[in-house]
């Protein structure tokens, strides 16, 4: 087998700059050990997120020039609408400025006090929007999904028994919808099988609960289905994508992931009455229904991006290059969430640094170490992100998210070399103490001091 290469050549470049260890030390201290406070020009390899960080194609950039900026009825909207209809089969397609805007509209309409939303794992903004509406967000991923070393092929699946038990316990009248996140970001970028989606659908039908997808990474999920689910090896990704959406009554999408754009979101709905109410909220808070908080050119870039993301040579490269980083880290000895996910590698910092208790944020300690040693920016997904008020997260993970079509294999080889150097010094990483602890989504604005 030959090397799976980046299926593109580079036309525009953006320089990145090396720095000294002393400079990095000053920057990290000034940022109060929170990498969200660091200027991106002070980062060499930015693995903070795969969201909004994609490189757009020449076709997307040329589509931008076709943007119709009319307030109402812009042709760019109809192009965007046709593309999404073809891809997903949904009729009601609302553009929003990003995923959480779709979430806010949805949960303002269906959430509220006394309501309960099941999901495999809510992403942080999804949970925050559910809770902001007054509702309760419950995570029901299968047990294997919580064990980093388990190599279950679909670790993002929902535990059907737990879903039924929850519905029986709280009553269907309190569950306005059931959500499934594909791929499961908070659970390690792990896919959900079509078999599991069908089983969730069956339960939802039985109890008459609508099923919604958080479909930010639908194409990566579909490619995992093609690779791993029996019977799908010769089915096209486009067909698998359609099959996933056919099972749902609605979906929230951040186009900043598999839309291959820097900004944009979508809300998909089937129910006519709900769609009308969503349109009204969209107009109130995002913009008219044919632009929803975006420029016409953004809609054109999305329409093109949603087509490119289901190209199979792109997906083969995408999934393979993420796995490459994961496999090299495993070889060094890093405990990671296995098998490697679609958009990111998640290092189990709790296991890597047993000398740092969760309340001293072992994940954040590794994030700081990566920055110091290699000017690499990663993000903590553990007690900092999901804890608070004495609550500790089930896992102390650090995510190395890979922007789409941005870094080449040599960039990733450099990341591996930095990780190799750090591995031997891991017992020296210092825990952290919070000096500012905000009440919501605290990881974005928290401040720390280093212990010892
Ligand atoms: N749902 C999932 C599964 C996500 O991963 C994200 C964003 C959102 C919803 C919200 O979308 O950012 O466009 O408002 N995830 C980014 C990340 C921020 O880094 O994983 P958004």
C-alpha cells in the first residue's frame, strides 16, 4: 500500500514562526496559564480546535465572489438550500452564524424548566444551551465509550437500555427530543453506527419523541460507518450521510467543522409548525430566513464546502492522518482514547500524570507543557471544562484537534517529536490552582497559578 497523501496542493501559504523557550514562558504566564488568552501569532501548531480553522479550497474562494448579498431572496441562499436538501433530504433549512446559534434557537423553543434532553454526550455549548433554557442535559453514551482503552468500533453509540430507563423514569412529556452527537466530540470524536441510530429511532418512535442529530461531523461519522459497519463497505458516503439524516427529525450543525468553512451553521427541521417558530426566532436574533446572520458569500462557501467534505479521497486522508498521529503517540507510550477519533486525538492526562489529582487539572498541566516545549496549543477536556463546584470530570483528557486541510505530515511529525521529548519529563509537570473561576463555560476565561 502506498502512502495516503494530502489530496490537494498548496496555493496560498501563511507563515508560522518559531520562538524561544524564554519567550514562551513569559507568554504563558501573561496568559495566566490559559491558552485561550494567547495570541494565535504566538502559536506554532494550533491544535486548539478543528472548528472554523479549515483551509478553504480554490472553488470555495471563487464561490465567495458569487455571493449574492441581497437582504431577501438571495440566490446564494437557494444554492445553499439546494445543496443541503440534496445532502440531507430536509425541507426546512435555516442558516445560522454557527452551531450554538442553532442550539440556542432549538432549545429556546423546546427546552425549559422540567425538561430533560438525552444525548450520547452533550458538547459543552450544547449542554450550556440546554441548561440555560432551564432543562437538564443527560449523557447516555455506552460504557465502552467511557473507557479510553476500549477499541469498540462505535464508542459514540447511545446505551439503548439507559435511554429507555430514562424515558420510563421521567416520562415522555418531559423529553421534548433525544439528541445524538455525530461524531461524539466530548467522548473522543468517536462515531455512532447506523445500527445504533436505527435503534434510537425505534425507541423514539415507540415513545413519540423526536430524534435530533448534533451533526457537526456527519461526514467523518459516515466515513467511519463505511470503514467499520458490516454491509457498508461498498456504499457511497453520500448515501450513508443521507441514511443518517433520514433517521432524524432535525439537526443542528456547525458548518465550521464538516462544512469546511470559517463561519456558519445550520438548523434542519421537518416539523412545519416548529420550523415556523424557529424562523420567527431566527429573524429576531440572527437575521432574515435567507441569510440567518451570514453574508451571501458565506452561504456560497458553505454550499461548496458541504459538497467537498463528502468526497471520499478527502475523507480517507482526513481519517488516516488523524489515526497517524494517534498511532505514533501510542508507540511512544501515551495513553490515548482508542481507537483514534475522526477530528482529534485525546490524550488521557489523568493516566499520564497520576501525580496530579483532578482538582489540580492534570489536563491543563499537559496543555501548558505542550506550549512550553513546542509552541503547540491544545485544549483541556476534563475537570476544567466539565467540572466545577467540587465536581470532577470522568476523564482528564487533552485534545489535539486537527484543522482540516491545514497541516502537512511534517507538521504532525514535529508534534510527535515534541510529545516524545515531553513523555520522559511527565512526572515534572506541575498542577494548577484556579485564581479566577467563572460560572459558565469556565475553560474559556479561567485563570490559574502553577503549584510548586
Ligand atoms: N456541537 C459539537 C459536537 C461541537 O463540537 C461544537 C463545537 C458545537 C456543537 C458548537 O458549534 O462552535 O459552531 O457554535 N465545537 C468546537 C470544538 C468549538 O472545538 O470542538 P459552534
